[in-house]
């Protein structure tokens, strides 16, 4: 009896991805991977993430578990491949109004946040508090791929370590992966299972 072996399908695949200012990019991610992307400001790192999230016009092929992004409704794709910008948007007065379900107190504590923060106006929150809450807001969508644009840029060392641990915990529990943009070389060395550099719009595996 002949047994046909199923070919392996990566979690995320991009081939020949092009966007304004970006050369053709290729990348594969497996569940649990953290691909760290570093490079100078203006090199195209954020443009890469926005193209992957289908927020900006681009060409090339991007697939999630073998399914092409064009077969998803745009909002479903952005839930599955979730983009966390350096500074997230807030459209309600209080922080808690941005969550369908309030984060559990245990989750907030892991990020050094108190439940009372959900009742505070967004305008009274520090940039670091907004970054951590924005991450929790993103994770509530249960994305398979996280696109993280300097998610610890406004955080002190302890808070950054807590965010790193929370992301790793999420990836393991959900068989998800992340593309993480960082300028922190120590952070890159701590987290990267795959490492990339970007220079003048060109993405290269290191």
C-alpha cells in the first residue's frame, strides 16, 4: 500500500513581497518562532510589517498555514496576522473600553499593571502603560502571527522583560509566531530564533 506523505506547510510564508521602498522579501515562520528584525531607522521595517498585515498596497505572495491572504476577508486576515504599531490608536475615553472582555487580573499583574488602570482615561496613561495594554488588546484577537513594532520601546528593563515573557508564553500556548522589530541588540540575542537585518529596504537573514 502506498502512503502519501503530507508536505510540511510553514505557519507563515512570504515570497517576493514588495512594497514602496522595499525590495523583494522572503521569509518563513514556524509555530513558536520569533523572527527579530533590526536595522537603522527608515530602513523599511515598519513598512514590511504593514505590508504583511495588508494595511498598505503591496505585491507578492503571503500565506498563513498554506492559505493565501487574498482568500481571507481583510479584517479576518488582520485578526490572524495582528500588527502592533509603536504607538497604537485609542478611540474611547477609558482604557477598558477598548477590550471586549477585560484582561484577567493575573494577566495584568504579569505585566505590572493594576486592574484599576482599565478605568483610567487613556490620556492619563504613560506611553509604557499604553504599550502594554495595546499588546493585551492585540492578544485578545488570538492571532496566529504577531507583528510587533518595537513593543518595548517605551519600557524600562523590568517591564520589557515582562512583555518578552508574556509574548513567549502566548506563542507557546497558541502555537503562534512573531516578527519582532527591535533596536536593542541584547533583546535580539535573547529572543531571536531567526534573525534578520534590514538595510535600505532589503531584508536579509543573518
